[in-house]
């Protein structure tokens, strides 16, 4: 199991089914994580449906997979969720 896999599923669920809750979560996360711009979700293939999260930071080109984000970023997102 990859780090943040359950967190990715939870955040994806919130963004799809509870947009206002996710928007409030993201606003709070931006206050806690310097440079956080957005969280993007991608479906990934495999034997079951799964999703991964990409972290978009100000000043970085592209996005960083949640599995490769800093421990502080993952922890802040998990604690806030």
C-alpha cells in the first residue's frame, strides 16, 4: 500500500460528493501548507478502482504525487481531513 492511499480516496470522495466541505478543507490546507495551490485527482489503473492525489505548489512546475510530497505536507493534509 502506498503512503497516502486512504487519504487520497477520502479527499477524492469529498471533492466529488461534498464540494463545499472539500473547498473549506482546501482553504484551511492552504493556510497550513506554504505554497499549496491545489490538489488534483487522477484515476489509476489496476484490479480495483483507485485514485491518486497530485499536490500543486506555487513556484513549482507541474505537480507532485502525494506519495512523494514532504512528510509535513502529507501529515498536515491528514490531520486536517
